[in-house]
C-alpha cells in the first residue's frame, strides 16, 4: 500500500513513524523547509500537562505516553522531560475543560496508571518554597516538558531509516480521489497513492476545500483557556 502524508509537522511525522512501525513506507510531503516557523510545531519545547478533567483527553494522554516511551532518548536525554506538574487554585483557574475538583482529577489519573498526589498547602509550601498555596495541591511527577524540536528531528530520522521518505519545500495544491486511489497534486508533479492522510493544521479547510470531495473525514476541536490567576508561571526557552 502506498500512503502519502500531507504535512510534515509533529502530527504528520508521528503518523509516518507509526506507519513505518506497521510495515508501511509512507511519503511525507511538507510545504515548507525543515524547522520552519509557519505552522504550530516549531520551537524547542512544549508544555506537557496531564491535569485534564476530560476523560477523553486522559485516555489520549495514556496512549501518548506509550509513544513518548517508544521514542525514548536523543543525545542521552529523554524527549519527554518529566519534571512534574503542580496544579492549584479554583476550577476556572485551571481552564474551562478542567473544572473537576482536584481530588477527582487525582482519581482519574491514578485510574490510568498516572502518578498523582494530593498535598495540603503546608506540604506543598515545604516542597516549593517559592510559591504560595492556599488550598489543596495536585502534584503529578509524570508531566513536564517535551523537547519539541528534537522530537521532530527524531521522528523524521526514524521514518527515513525505516524506508519512508520526507519531501520538504513541496506544496500540495489538491488531493483528488477516484475509484482506484488518490492523486496528490504537488508543485513537483503528481503522487499516486492508495491512502492519503492530511495533517496540515490551519491549512486543512483550504486544502480539502480545493480538493472537492476528499472522502470521509472525522474532525474534532477544543478550546483551552489559560491564565485566570493574574500571573502565569511558565517555562521559557529561546524557541
């Protein structure tokens, strides 16, 4: 089976890597050059937050952990740095999707095998003296920071090493399915595929709209609201 993945950000490269683990040799077509800042996958790091009150997201989190563990380390350092996560404050401060009490979040995490501890304010202040706590604190050592840029490079390396291909600076103008397969129309010519996976983020509507009836698709969306405390401690890097 010939599979073309349109979009070479984290979703596209992760898809390609998983396909190679299933014995496929996908072709990834990316509009921009490697490491570009035009999409949503650039930057050195990404926050890895597991304090979600939505069971669906927690189930996805458990699956994602398997993938991060399989990716392992690069240059002697894990691609997912598990520094831990402290969650504290009233429900709305944790975001609209996370208004469940911290005790319920802790139970939901531990039910999925994810470490989670409830601490009183005094114990939390002892552990993290630079912060002020007024109520119960949820701490999970399983969360932290993902090395985003390094993960992209590793996903591409493993895809290519397993026989896949990543083509940069190649714009896809249209995806044209027919009874026998799919034509992926690019600036460099037409790729014939049995299956096409579109992982183009903000370009999805434009690309699939230009492609007419691109076949059945499942879509989903969500909104995460940050802040609410007046200040927002964060991890900052040069990316």
